[in-house]
C-alpha cells in the first residue's frame, strides 16, 4: 500500500501525485488535508500516516518544506523518511538508506513531470543492502 499525506500546503501536489498513481492502478490511500483552505498541522498528518502503515508499505508526506514531516516521521524507530527534491535523490534514498517515506517540499517543486519521476523512482527502487545495511542498522 502507498499512503500519501499532506497538510494544507501540500494538497494540490498530493492530488496530482495520487492521480498519477491511480492511473498506474496502484493501491493508494490518502490521509490529511483534503483542501488548502483550512490550515492543518503537518505533525498530525505524519502521525496518522505512520499509524496506518504496515511492514512493506511506503508513504509519501508533503508539506511546504518537507522538514516538519520528515522530523515528525523520523521519531518512529521503524521509519526512515527522506526529504527529496529530485529523481536522483529519491533513488539514493531507497538504495542507500532504505527509506520508506518520501518527504516532498511542495513549495520548492516546480515541475510536475519531475515529481512524477521522483515518486516513480522512489517506488521502484530497491534497497541495495550490503555496506548500506550496516549503516542503516546504526540509525537505530
């Protein structure tokens, strides 16, 4: 399952990404704000999304800078949330860090095609393990 959550600042990007993933016939569940007219707290959205995730699921969290979402998500021992702003960073977050949540800074993403490529890369890249596993295990 792919969970996508946003605060009010990320609603428009969340809708674009979810439409893209639905068009690929992927299982997607939305959490958080449904419109950008009423403020919501990024931390509440991150907690809700993580509360729904099970082993093997991935998440996408979206707010203006992605910092608040990432900070909140990384408080959980089973979460490795990575702030990504481009397709290459998304690949490395998965390959080297075994990230299971992609945090996107909606206020700094200008190209829809770039964000779709970033999301697709994140979802289709596998963790390399090996020397990276040793490093990831030290996070705990």
